C-alpha cells in the first residue's frame, strides 16, 4: 500500500482550487460569493449545485451530494483515493512524498513518466500522419475503413522500423534512457520497444497515456498480431480496460457496457456511436476488470466477442464472472462477420444495433451452447448438463440472482423448479460496487456505523442532522476503530466550522483497511430526503446492538464455571439494571 506523508497531503489541500477543478465537469456561474450549476450527480434542469471557493466545498440542495475536491473526483470519475490524490497533485503542481515506512518503491515521479509517454504519443502520431515510411501503413488503415478523422481523433501512431528513432527524439527532448526504460519505450538493450507497428495509445480512466498497443499491419513484421507495453509503474495490463476513458461518460450515465476482445473492435464501435464499449488488452478477462465495471456503476454488459469457438468460450467465462458479481449479461451474436469491426465494415451500424437488440440473456445463451455441444434428447445428457449449469449459477454472490436465474433455467428447459432445488441458498446476499474491495457487506456492525458517518459528512451543513448525531451517539458507541477515527475527526472539523475535509481525512489513512473503509465512505451517497429520520433509525440500531452485546457479555460471564458467588451477585445486579434500561427511541 502507498501512503503519502501528511505534510505533502496537507500542502495539496491548500493548493486545490475547487472552482477550477469542478469547472472541468460543470458549467459554473458566479452567484454572489458562490458558484452554481447543474448537479453532475443527478438529472436536473434548475441549478441546485453550489461551489464555495472559500470553504473549498460543493453541495447539492437537490440530491444532497457534498464534499471537497477529493470526494468530487472519487465520485465523479470513480477513482480510488490514491488515484484522485495523484491527479490533484499533478494538476496543482504538488509533489506527494511517500511516507516513511511505505512499501512504495521510490523512483522517477509518475508525473515525469506520463510526460515521457505523452511526448512519445505525439511523435508516433506525427510519424503516422506525415512520415513517408508510414505511407503503406496509412494505405492499410484506409483499406480497413479508418478515416483520417478517426486517426486524428484517437491519436493513432506509427513506430518506424529503425530501432533508435523514438529514443533519439526523446533524448533531444531532455528525457533520459532510464525514464524511457521505466515506461517500456525502450528495451534492455537500448533499442525502441515498438518497431514497424501501428500504435494505439492506452489511457487510464482519467485520460493519461499509460501505454501503447502495437498492431502488426503486414505479415513480415516480427511477433504476434498485437504487442502491448510491458508492465511498468504506470501500466498493469491485467487491470486495464481499453477504451474506458472514451466510454466512461455514457457507461456511467446509462450503466451499460459493451465488452469486446480487440482494440480495433473497441475503437470502431466507439467511433460509430457505441461509446460505451471497452476491451481487454490481449489478456483474459478477469475479476479486476469486473471490479472496474462495478466501480463505474455498470449494471448490464453486452458481450460481443469473436464469432468462433474461442470467442464463445471466452463469452461463457466472462459472463460467469460478471454474473457472479451481480452484473447482468447479454451475449451478442451475428452472422456474416467474424468480429464487430468486420460487421461494421460490411453491414454498417444498423447491423450492430440489431445484434444488440437480439442479444441473449446469459442463462439462455449457456443453455443454447450446451444444446449445440450435446444431444439433449438423451436424458442422461440433459441431466448432466442441467446439473452443471445449476452448480455454476449457485456460485454467484447474490442469492436473489441465483434464485431467479435457476427459475429461468427451469422454464427454459421445461423442468419443474423443485428438481433444481430452487431456494436452497437461503441467506440473501448482494454485492456493493467499488473500485477497491469494500469492507465485507456481511460485516453488519461496520456497515451500520459507516452509514452514520456517511450521513454526517454528506449532511455537515444540515444543522439539525449534525446536532442529532452529536447528542445521541459518541465515539464509544463505535466498534470499528477505523470508523471511530473517521467519525471523531469529521465531528471535530464540523465543530470548528470548517466542514468535512476529505483530503485531511485521507492524510490520516495508515493501513490498507483504513483505505478501503475511506473508499467505501466516499463512493456512496444517501438521499438528502428523509436523512434525519434515517440517521435516527441508524443510531437506534447501534444503541440496541451495543445493549444486546453488553447483555450477552454479562450473561456469558455469569455462566463461567469458576466464578465466585460475590462476583456472580454483582453481575446479576448489573444484568438486572441493564434489563430495566433498554435503549429508548430518539
């Protein structure tokens, strides 16, 4: 885990210009000492979103969204707190110093590494558009239906054949070979990593270039069809969804995504208006990708993989992982093309719209696949396949999803529901979206306490709500030490009239558990409507929980075999007193 020094985080806090930051996303108009605009967190026609430059806070009187620059980025861009801090530090020219004892390896700053990548991208792009050597590559792209506007829009580049072309240019720009090696632009022997390939920049969710995907455009070129930047401090292939930066706005708004296998598929679909498309980078789709989609609020994914056996196997596997985390899945099929890129080229956008409209729900797709591979007319085959499909469904996290999917399965294959033992997974569970693994949803104590703190920080301008919390609950009522610390510091900031400062809260994080709890605190919002009543109910639940826990602790002590009579009498009096004073309603 990377921990930044408190001093550098506080320095960043002073440097953040919240009006400048939020103006990147919201059209703000000055209204006296505040700025107003349409809230980016809910649909509205009359501005109720305000930004206070003096206190460095924003507040929406419509949906209750509240916070500072750090919480805004974490919620609006679906970043974890570390990513948000690094973005803010780069924007406002503050160096985040790694705290003493942190596991982070010290090296070239990521700001500098991103500058190297940006310079390389511009060099590659210029080479594609204007280099004589790239003329045949341009002809190839044109033959594939890629327009000049497409190449410019996506900053497509070209790596020349000579192995020192890029490195020589970057040396002239003042970058060192060490820096080039750190970001994977040159190999161990000093030569350029990419040669004779069309290059597609890979961005992180904020838009920084973190790597390149190099595609072979002629058979003579050495290596596989695609090669990607090697693992670097900026680029972790298994954690990247290609196209996310281009697609995230619609993806977050409509809560849907289209997942494809190839980078060209993704770019072609995005250009064609399907700008909710992402792709993996030549690696298997994994749970880290699922977590990213969940972090952006995606509720349904259309899988549009290659129309061959390998593509179908990948769709089954990816669909299972998505469904396991509670994301709905539909599988796209089409005729007359091997992949989405070819479908667009041959049949146009309308064909892909039709393919999306007729995409099969995941369970139905799996049943159809099984029927294609096995003769379901034979009872033993149908029995075996049904059992296997049902067992896989039972692996999913949400019991409701399991129950409904098993019912769907029974209906599809015309068997009584009781034969699939529907309802045997009785405990209802669900999944919470987050870019980091959140505290376990089953940890009721932690989640209950966290909800109270979340109401406190989001409603810090609601005097009645804050007063209710301060009068009816204290630090001693919290079981979780990390939540207790967040409550204590938040309450102290509110009492000092400062409002809750998320950057200051972040500077106190000293463990991975604390980071995850902080992420959970910021990543979700409650509705402002009915907040006071909700807080009262939450406090009552905490008080009742603590009362029951104390009662049980005394009872267990009384049942100990070696307890003496005097202590037993004292415990009995304490128990009796406790029973006479249960927690009252607020």
